[in-house]
C-alpha cells in the first residue's frame, strides 16, 4: 500500500472482542500502523569515496519532524555525532538522500554525508566501534570505560530538582506531543525541555535511539546541544540512550520506563542524573 507522509501505513485487520458468542465473530476493518523502513547511512571524506557505516530501522516523515526535511537529516546528524564519527554538525559539509539507488524500494532510504575538507575518519576504529548496539555482546566495565574516554570534557551542569508532579508533567507534556503514537501506539518519543519545563523539540520514531538522535540532530542543526536541558523519553532507558545524552551534554534524563543496570552504572560514573518509572504519584531516582 502507499506510504502516508505522516509516518503511518494502513493495513487490513480483523477485530475480535465482546461478550458471548458475538466476541468470536471477526469484524473486518483497517488499522493505522507505524511506518518502519531501513535507512543506510553512507559517509565520505571530502575527497574520498562514500562508505556505508550503518543501517538503522526508522520511521519516515513523522508529524513531529521539521517542515524542511523528512526527519532523516536530524537522525543522521544526531547519529554521526553521538556515535563519534564527527564531533560537530558543522563537520558535515553536505547531507542528502541518494538520488541514484539500485531499486524503487530503496528510494529515500539511503542518506549520504560528505564531510568538510581536511576532516579524516578513522575507518578502522569505526569498523570496531560496536558498543552503540544493545545486542552487540560488549558489556560491563570495559564498555563504560570506552564510552567515558570518548566523552567530551565539559563542566557539570546538573539537572535542577523537580517534584514528582513536575516530573510527571514533563512526561505528560511529551506524551501530548506524540501524534503518531496516539494514532498507532507503536512508536517511541523523545524531547528536550529547558529549566522552565518548556518543550524545545519532540521527535517520534519506531526506535528509541532514533528518536533521541533526531532530537540531538535537531538541536545541533540549530547551533546548540543539550547543555542545560533535560532529555525526556517515553520508554525504558538502555545503555546507549545514556551514552547519547552524555555526548550531547544533557543535564539529566527523565523516563516513563525503567533503566537497565548498565545504563544506571554509566549515568552514575558520568554524574548524569537519571529518573525513571515516572508516574503521577511516584518516581525513582537512580
């Protein structure tokens, strides 16, 4: 079926439910499902050939994306910075979808980033760089050490104290800005909030990490990072979410769900406040 531009696709379904024999009778209809498609990210030095560096599954053209792009610009910018391929958004001289793909299915699913003159990539280090994946098998103290060594040095700017009601208000504000989740129930959300609880940007995606990368990429493309801001996420907090928040300089993380043990260990090691399990009447600080 045709892709909708708001990140949804319609699919036929049969619904069951209700009391008595009527509950066993299927009713035909359709349902809105979140779009999920692979995105190949290719990188080239200014005078070098393009090389594939990653393939991520993401949601295209969500309602929260910027008006001037499909969301892939924010995603790729955030990904390249938080994964250490580049250090600043300005390191990317040109970023665009590939215009000559091998098949119709690949159209819009390949992004090419050409770096500024003089910038060189350690391709061998990039090939070995695996701790961004939660299923890569790298874990424990060595992983935390590797991340902390790669983090930029910046003065700590801790997240300001908030009441449980204020923390819940942040999560509720994020939820209110997730139209694709409201329609499909199948995507994650991430947002950047300032010290006055003002929402600067919200992004949705089928992947938690993608939503965070989109937020970070948007901030970087606006000429700022996460310094002094709180990252609010709609689900659980895994190790790589903390890693990305640290690289972007966020003051803290607030989450609807729980963190993993390794995420807590990294946050503690780096001095990043982390609050999870935020409900209307309770929250847990790790």
